[in-house]
C-alpha cells in the first residue's frame, strides 16, 4: 500500500476550520495545543458558542408553555434544533427525542424494554467492544428480568466475528445493541449487515452512534435501524444534550421513561395520559440552550460537509497509522480494515498512563486508560491504551507532533 | 530527619532541574530505584485502584515507627510514590497523621494530586494517613 505523504493531504480549508475553534489557539505547557482527545469530547466552533450566548442574552424562556413572545421564540428555536438534527440523520422530527446524551438514550430504551418487552429467558446481544454505557444498562435490565446478555466476540484485529453473530440470532433475542464505531479500537462495524441479519429474524437493532456522528454520514431510514443514540458534545456541540432516534412505531410502543411536566396530555390523580412522541419522553424542562447549541453544531457540520469530513479524516487516519508504525516497539490495539476516529496503541512495555503524562508535558492531549471499555481491555490482556482520536480540525502537523512526542516519552521512560 | 526536613530536602533537590524533561527523568529514575515490594504484599487488599494506574501499599509498625513499602504498574506513579515514601516512611504514626504534605505542590507536580488525574497518588496519601491514624489509635488502646 502506498502511504499518503503530508503533501497529499493538504486541504486548505482545514486552517480556516481551525480558526473557528477559539480553544485550539492556545499553548499548553508552553507548546501550541495538539488536541487528539476527540473521542472523549470535541471542541466547539464559535458559531455554537455564539448560539448559546444569544439564547441566554436574548430569548431565554421555558418551552412549550408560555404564550409570551420569548417563550415562543425559545420553543421555535428548540424545535428547529430538533428538525435540524432529524434532517442530519435522515429522520422525521417526531422520531428524535432529546436526551442528556448517548448514555441517557440507551438507558431510555433499556428501561422501556425492561418494563414491557423483556421476559425471563430472553436474550439481548451486544459486542465485546462496547463502551460501558452500552453494557451496564442491558446488564441491569437482564438481571432484573432473568434474561441473558450475549456478547459477540471479536478477532485479534478488533473486528466483529460475524459468523458468531449469525449463529447467536434466534427467537429469544429481543434486541441487538451494538456500537457503530468503537471508541477504543476505531473499528467501523458492518452495521448494514448487522441490521439486515437481525431483521431477517424480526429482531430490532439499536446503534450506539456516539463515535460515528462527527465522522460518518448517518441516514437512519436507509439503514433501517430501529434505534440510534448520539451525543452532542462529540459532534462539536455542548455537553448535556444528545438524541435518541427511534422508529415511530417503536417510540409509540415504549412506555414513558420519566414522569413530570411537558410529557403529559392530561393529569388527574386517577390517571394520566401522555403527550405524543417525542415529548412523551421529555419530562421536565429540557436542556433548551444545549439543544439549540446542538442545532448550531449540526448546521456547522453541514456547512463543512460530512462527506468531505469523512474523506479528509480517512486520509489523515492513514497518515497517522503509517507515521506511528515507524516508532520502534509500537503496536496498535485495533487494526480493523475499516476504521475511523480512534487510534489506540502501546509502546514496548511502557504504561499508557506514563506516556500520557509525558505527552501532556509537551502540550499534546490524548486519552490513556481503559476508555470505559474494561471488558475489551481484558480481552486483549492490557491495562489500557494510549488513544489518539481525530477530528476534522486535526492536521498532519498534529500527527507529526504526536509521533515526536511519543518518541520523546519512550526515550525518557526507556 | 523530620517529615518537614525531608520535604525541604526534596524541594531543594528539584531546584536544580532546568526543564520538565530533567524533572521527569529524575522521577522515572526514582520509580525504577524504588525497592521492590515483597510480592506477597501485592494483594487486592493492598491495592489502591486509580483510573489510570495501580498502586499497592503495605504498612508495618517497626519499633514504634510506621514503615511503608509500595509498588505501581506505571513508572511515573512509582516515582511519585517513592517521593511520598521518602517523606513519610519511618516516622511515628502520630507525626504521619498530623503531617502536612506541601512538597508535591512546591516542586510543581500539583496536577498529579488533582482528583481528576486519578493516578492513585492522592488515594495513596489518604491511605497512608488512614494507616497512621489506625496505628495511633491501636497504640493508645495498648
């Protein structure tokens, strides 16, 4: 395979893009910041920050309640954000529930399945590369109902064992919940195949798209996925907001998650009727400002173009993998054929935390540790990894700094 | 040397370092030089779990003094552990319980003590003090 050189990957727009992120224009420990922890959270462009400031300075008000002007403005902006996110993932707006984030969205579905669908002896399928947030909610639901949690194994390269997956599908399986892109390995899972195979047997599929949203186009109806969760803060938006997409028939079927204001149609002490979807799942005053910020983030991604982002990041990932490979003793954890976002590695017998501390001293932000995927690290028999995770504003210069930084760290630790 | 004198000596030692690399080189060396803990003490009971790295800590009372031995799977953590042991090990439980640890701040490694770093150093310091208080209470009973 021919390796892309830095010259091949010149994309003039990236410098303009970087200028839109105030936080990237600083030095950390005396060096210009290299931010490679995008899998944990992405930075925010000025348009997102401004949208949130405008909300609080110009029309902060509660939604879906008041007849006064500000409340109507806030409601309009909040619902416009829902429309924007829906369009971004190819959904109808009433199929998009605002949640606190991906974890909250998965818990919402898990709670619904626990209450109405899951019975003793049933099964839920997840995979060996799941984030704790796509393990623990199902574990809790299964424990309560006497159901079984089944785990699709992965290969040493970090790819799903699709033969095993096929053989695990049976009428007892009530849901398959799998990550689209692994936060630790960077593996892009064959979601089309997973959904098609599960649907052949009438089994619904939920996708954890937390790591996919900023990197790959999402079209839920083309995918025919039943549920999909994503987080705003991993998509250049604020923390505390995310969405659950659910097919309308599924959202109708699931019971409310929490009770409170905004989710009701009529309340008496004897009986309450609930609001239509998606408001049935949005009890209490929602994260209005954050939703509006997420809408602005989606608008920002649309302006750059998710296909362009994907193509650029693909080249940058190849460049990074080739450059890191030159470091003596470095081994990748996760070498899937289709990958995106995260690049995990270890060097010799150095501890990831030591490498992370020494990179930080050089102004380079990476994540070290188990990345909330302890069972996955156990699978590879490692305490964790050093993880560099890319976003559209990263450059080949960032990768060069990373490689130089790792070399320096390894020399010091040597 | 008292706990205070030990800390002042460490602060003095660190004053010679010109940049972060020299400082970390020294800490890494300390980590490598830390006398090995007796493997029989590397038990789950003695494990202080941080998010990033593991620390094992063993405490023993010898002639009225509290002696600590420790280990970590990460060498920088081990170096920091070694510093803290230099300061606290071999003193009376009462002195350890009452000691104020200021040398980590003074040598510019405060970030390692922040709860967000979660590398076990902060938990280890707390654990050492807990041992000291426990041994102190025990000696008062006797």
